[in-house]
């Protein structure tokens, strides 16, 4: 190193960097300079070392650096119900198993402990940011702050009472209060989260549309998840759910529509025209036999598509690398086109597309100078990943979350050589075991 170098916080050397910039640039033998939580520079290794010095220099040979993965739909606290009621259709699963369990057990403590477990799993799988929908979101916020992650927390709304609120007025009041409390938080922001058209009536949805405009935040909702949902909506109101939401003023660039497995060609065009985003959860849809999101048609129409895992009660994991592979394979099969949703586009769905949907793309979603240093390192050195011809294809089609070695959020090292740095694994496992005993009884 020369003596006139600029001192910075961290330098990371890697074999490959998938920047996920507009050109999908893949850099080989490049390094990233991090300073004050942001990406300060990206240069070939020797050129970067000639400009910068640091006390923290990390060599990651045979690694691919990618933007931190963004899970755009989950219910983090439901990790405590992983595997509780498998192999059932959605409404049976909800009505006879999940909702009764929630009525009995969901509390502030349940949400905090379940969210900590989820944060640990997500960090170990390379996820740095998630978009959540659940009760007691203030407890999820507490867990996210403990973990050092980034999150968009849903201000939940549902017609029936819960342990968190008794009616729409209380749900909305508590949600807006939490939004105000988190307004200056650099890592946690909010979105309105009406559960679904079949659980939220017209007047509360109209209020959500108005408040979302006033507060300038998204609206996160399950939509067209199953054929039964659509059929029931037509029977009840004479309208398909998307038509009803459009009439209520909710279809706009603020709308984060989850699942979307039941779409006509006209509805695909409507989503494109209104600028709504589609949050695709392929593995949960497969497991619940909900249907197939027409991701290739949506993409061709110009719709912004992202990826989510859904909750672990219906997936049963928070593995975004697996979700990428499943999404790519389903798209090809549904479209009868092996070129549909190539690996590079699938990675965009899990990073920059997701950041755009959440309104965070100026800060995260790609590895570019000036953006937050939210970075995931994937080790491709294992024999199962050899030989490496195309690193991004390997990430999507060969690698697994067990290959994630290091994770940073805003320059903070949350996973270091597979070890969590902010969370106590033994404590999380002990509390999880306690909850398992309670829920089983």
C-alpha cells in the first residue's frame, strides 16, 4: 500500500461481484470499499488498494458478492408455527389450525421471540431486509433492531379482533402511532398491511388508501391467492377482488400485491397500467396448491415482480436462494419457455426489484457507489458448486443458503464466517423450545 491512501472502514476482496446495476454488471477480482456504512468505491483489487487503506481487510476467494437479499413477503413471528399444520389447503389450514393457534398463543412475547428466530434464519440465508405482516409489529421492530437488520413492517389491519386490537379504528390508530415512532429510524420503515380482501371490508380499505397517500407509504395485501378466494368474492360482491380494490382506489404504485396466482390477461394488463407490484411466493403457493403466478406474462407486460417466502408455517423456511431457484423453474414450466426468467432476472427480483417495490431502491438492492453496504457473500468453493462458469447461474441453480458465509447491513458485519454476531443462538433455541412445548399442549 502507498502512504497517501485514504483510510476507510472496511475493504472486501472477492472473486466476483454481481452489482445488479442496470447492466447486470459482473465484476471479476474486484473489491468493495466501505465507509460509514456505505459503498465508497468498487475497483479492481490492486487499484483499490492503491487508493485506500483499512484496519479491516477481508479476503473472500471463490466468493460471489451480491446485494443483500430482500424478502418481500413474510410473517416473521410465525416461525414458531413451522411445520404445525402441513399438507392442507389454504382455508382449512387457516380456519382450523393457524387462526385457532394464534388466538390461543399470540402475544407481544410470542411475536418478539418468533421474530428473533426469523431474523437469525434470514441473516444466515443472506437476507438483509424483509417486508413483514403480523400482529404486534412494534415487537417485530424490537427484534429487528436487536438483530441489526433492515425491515418494512406491516401496520396490520383485519376486520376481526385479535390480541393486538379490537377493531379497524384501533388497528389503524396503533399502526399510525408505530409509523410515527419509526419515522426517523434508518433501518426500519412501515407499510399499511390490510390482510386480504376477504378479511377487510370496504370502509377500512378506503381509509387505508387515504392514509397511505398522506403518509407516503405502501399498501401490502394478499390478493388473488387462490381460485376459492376469487370465486367467493364474485359470489359475495359480484366482483373479482382486483376489480373491487381498483374501485376502492387501491391499485397504484403503492400496492404490493402478494401471490397473484389467479389472473386473467386483462388483469395482468391492469396491474401493469396502474403500476402495482407483484410479490411472488412460489414455494408457499406450491405447498398450499394455490396456483401459479404468471410471472413471465407479468414481466413481459412490464410489471415489477419481487420474491417472498411467505411465513414458515406455509413454506416451511425463509430461504430466499431456494425461492429464486423455484421461481425460475416454475416460470419456465408455466411459460413453456426455457428462456423465461433467466438467473440474472431472478436475482433482480430478489434484490433491486424488491427494493423498488418497498421504496428503498435509492439505498439498497444493488452494489453501487453511494448505496448502503447491505451485502451478502456466497462461497462457491464447495465441490457441489464446481466448476464455476457463470457465478450468478450457480447462485440460482446450484448454491444453497448454507453457502452464505458473510452478511453486512449498513456496513455492520451481522454474519461472520457463518457465525451470527448480534444474536445469541442458544438463547433463541431455548425460547423456541419453550414455545414448542406450549403450542403442543
